[in-house]
């Protein structure tokens, strides 16, 4: 698992400047939050046949950001056809995505002054989760991992569940984006 590469192999990099969170099909996909998980406007049509789909949720200044982020992610998983799960493998893949979102948003709350944004990207067989915050720290799995020790399991869980993960920093800007990619069931 990489924590130094800004993008995983084959990734196209960050959204172009000024990206609004619209799906590539052109439908808006912003989740506008006002204290509760507002329904996001989903891209219409077949869940995985329209290429890359993007959803963004602004979390800065919100309370209850972990459940808000999970609800937003669950809505995206339904829109993209990962839910309702047809079987145990698909259900496990969706639960892994929800757990990774929870861990990344929780880490931003505990270690980085809170999250600013959650970006979800679905590209056929991979979901990319990005959490942007203003923190200067570098997330890393606690090594050696001690299962019986309280706390410190978040990035270990992310490392174990994801195809890859890392941290992206923008020169001249404070903060970072922690990203993780998860694969769909076969």
C-alpha cells in the first residue's frame, strides 16, 4: 500500500479545477448538507454502464459528519448499483466502502481539525474515496499493529480493505487529501 504516491497506478489524477461534483453524464451530483444527509441528485440511468461517476459532499462546519458521510455514501452505493446487495460478496464490498469512509472521516475529525469534503468516484469496478482536511499530519497505520490495544486501528483497517491508499498534498495550500480505492466484487 502506498502512502507516498499521489494517485494509484492507472488513476487519472484529481478532478479538473472547478469540478462541481457532476457525473460525467452531466447531471449534478453534489450533496448539499444542511445538518442532515440531504438527498443528492444522482446520475440517472444504468449504475455501472455510464463510466466514471462522481459525488461530492461538503462537510466543513457540519455536525455529525461521520453518520452524514456514511448516509451520503450509502445513497451513492444505491445509485451506482452496489446496493441493494445481490449476495454476501457484494454486501461485504459495500460495507467495506462504508467502513473506509467512516475511518477516513473519523481520522480527519480526530487528527486534522475536521474534514472539509468527501469525494466519491465510481469507475466501473473501483470506488475511490477522498477526504480533504486542513491537517498537517501524515496518516499511517500503527506499526506494529496490536489488536488488543485501544485506538489506532483506523489506517490499519483502511490498509487491509483497500486496493491502495495514499495522501495527496497541494503545494502552497494547507491540508491534504487522504484517498483510498476499493474494488467491486468479482
